[in-house]
C-alpha cells in the first residue's frame, strides 16, 4: 500500500497512523556520551528553532546523556521534538546503582527510550533477554521503545546477517508492542561511526527481512517504523531515506551539530 508524503513522494509499504494520510519518517539523534550543558542547550535549542520554523518534514527525536536531559527538555519545550533516553533498566525502581528506570524517563518528560544499542550489547554484555525486559518496561512507562538490532562485520562476512538479526528480533522485541509503541532500528555494527554503509539494496533487503520477521514473531510488521542507523549523514540521507521500507534514521555523529542533523531531516522525501 502506498501513501504520499507531505513532500509529494510516494512511500510504499507504510501504514499511516490513525487519522493521517501518511506516516512521517522518524529522525532520531543518539548523542551517545557527548556534549556539555552549554553545547546541549545550543544544539537542542537550535534544532527546536529549525523545527518550529519548518515543521512537518519528519518526526524528530533526540536522545541526550542522562545528566543533560533536563536542559534538553527545557530547550525543546514548545517544539514538537521528542526527547528519549539512551537506555533504561527493566525494573521500575530499586537498588540498581547507576541505572535509570523507564518510569523516571517518562516522569521527566521523555517520549522515547533506546534499548539494545550494539554499544550496550558490547560494552555491558546486554543480552536480547534483557533488552526485551527493558523494552517491556519502556512500554509499561508509556514511552516508545526504539529497539536496536544489527550484525557485526564478521557475521555479515560469513553470511549470518539474517540469522543474527532474526535471533535479535525474536529475542528483543517486547510482548504486547504495537506499531505505535515499538520502533526497530537496524544498525549494522560495522557501519556505526565508520563512514561505511551497506548498499541501498542491502538495506532494503535487511529491512524487508526484519519487517517479515517482526510480523511472523510478534504480529508487528504492518505499519512498524523501521529505522536505518550507521553513518547516516546529510550527504547520504536522501538516498537511504528513499529506500523502500526505511521509515527514518537513528543518527549518531551527525546528530551532534544543528547543521548536519537538520540536513538529514531536510532530506526526508
Ligand atoms: P553513527 O551515525 O555515528 O554511525 O552512529 C549510529 C548509531 O549508533 C546511532 O545509534
């Protein structure tokens, strides 16, 4: 089924949200462990100005480090930019030193939480089982879960992309999710921060695989927002965002300047 975007492009395979005639792309910035109070205010405030001046190009989210959350929420107040956590604990509260609950993210005013990013899977040994529990906590808190999956270079080189990503999908998605509450981000590990990306055909193929698998395992394929992440920049965003089945982008490095992040938002078809 095809829908026409606000800019007149035909987007196929995407269900509009209720009452809408198209599904906007979601452009989410993952700041990772970057920024300061001063830079975060300037970046979030600058983006908010851009989005308010030219609304409707895409749904926009930014995921700052926890200590910068209040400053970012203040800076984007009154704009349609959503703010998200980069991770959360699966419990609502308790003795978990250093962790943040999804409930607290919701309380502070967040709309999203990323779970299962490959850097957390690698640096903190997070398993898909834990990612699923986190995603379920995100849903319980009333937030949208951005669940990340993706293969390493060695896994791709040995032809295991679908096996690995399929296993991550089966193991990491929350029970009871809907296309309104769950977003999947396909982030090939070897493309993160490297300047390398899969070919457009490869992105399309993995996205089609993920959508089919999410449908099969969770009845969650139709209308699901599926983001691509890994070295998305203003220079390649237009072609990546035009790939069938790509409903937005999860952006790391290029979300750290207003100019680059806005360039990606402006590239939405
Ligand atoms: P880069 O855009 O820096 O490659 O990072 C992608 C990513 O990991 C976003 O979560």
